[in-house]
C-alpha cells in the first residue's frame, strides 16, 4: 500500500516533464534567424566590388572586331592574287637581268609589259581582252561592295565571282567584236563619225550590254525570269541615262584617239567606275526584293498565328 502511494505521488511530477518537447521557445527562434540573415547581409556589404571588372568589360567591348573565317579567306585570296600580279609585272625581264642595274630594271618594266600585252593581242586577242574584262569586273564589284559599307576583306565572294564571270565570258569577247562592227558601220573619216559612234554606243550597245549584264547576274543568282524582268524593267532607263553622264566624254577619246585594238583596255580603265554603278544597281534591287519577300513572309506568318490564337480562344481551348 505504501509503494502504490509513493508511485502515485511521483507520476504527476514526471508526466508534465515528459509531455513537454525539449525545444527552445518560439519567440527565440526568429530572433536567431534574423540575426543570421543580418550577419549574412552584413557580410555581403562588407565584400568590396571589383572596380576593374567594369573597366575591363568596357575595354573589351571597345576592342576592334576580329577577323572572321570568311574575311580571313578573302584576305588570303586578295593578297595571293595581288602578290602574283605584282610579281609578274615586276619580273617581266627576269631572264635578262644579268648585268643590269636597278635603274635599268625599273626603267624597262612599263615598256616591256606593254610590249608583252601587244604580243598577246596579236597572238590571241579575244582571250587577252576576256582576261582584262574579268579582272576589271571583279575589282569593280569589290569596289562597289566597299562603297556599300562592307569592310575591305568582308566582301561577298559569290557576288564578286558572278561579276567577274560576266566580264570574262561576255564583256571581253562581245566588246572585241562590237568595236570591229562599229568600224564597219562607220568607215568614214569625216568629223561627224566620232559623235555618231558615241551616239550609237550610248544607245544601242549600252542598252544591249546593260540588259545582258542584268540577265546574266540574275541567272547566276538562280532567280526566276519574272524577277529578272522586273528588275531589268525598273532599272533600264535610269541606268541608261546614268551612263550618259560618264561615257560620252570618255568615248570621245575612245573613238577619236585610241586605236581599235587598244580600245577595250582604255574602256576597261573607265569601267572600274561604271562596274561599280552597275553592280550596285543590280544587287541593290535584288537585295531589296529579298528583304521585302522576307518581311512579307514574317508578316503573313504572324497574321496566321494571330488568327489561329483568336480561333482557339473563341473556341475555349485556351
């Protein structure tokens, strides 16, 4: 009986202690968390921000752009062909340099290069003129691309190749036969022959050649005949009248001073300016048409997507 009484006295004392969890008061826990967060925030404020990082980023953004792989290839091509051409011109007499002074070498370079050109005209006139026109039309298109704002070594190789191919295959050969036909049409020596040749050149021949150039470039770009005709129709008369500001004065020398066999060389020197205009006209129209087609495609796609979204919303799908 005494043991039961003592057990009943002890249980009320132990029971409250066992039922209570051994956890800190709730009021103390947020304070510790706040103190921990405050210490982290204080630590973050103490860490200094690097002042050189922003300066370094600004300096990196101001660095000039590096050459891309395409521009590197273009630079290699230009430097390679340029080195080859200059070497061929300067070493025209390398077989006879033995015993020559530097002054003699430099003195005979222009004369002997001109003699070599005349010999090429006599042996194969069409091929020589084709080569000259191909080089001139390639350089002219390169100048046109630089004029349009492209960096010097970031030109479009395909576009340059198209222009050079048109000059090589068509302009050189057709011009060779055209100047012979022009002499046959006007075999006179009177004073009015030169103005007549200039007028014929700037009406008939310019219209024919400008049309050929535009059509050939369009075909090389794999464009449809409808687009080629539209571009030719929109640029035919502006381009023909633009030529009247340049060619009549140049052709007074062409038909009045320069011999028949040398005319294409003189004309190709002026063509550097004219090919720049031709190439700009042709590619400007093509690029404008392509950009307009792309914008129309984007607008049609966005309109279709908006219609689909409206139908779905009206049907309660979204």
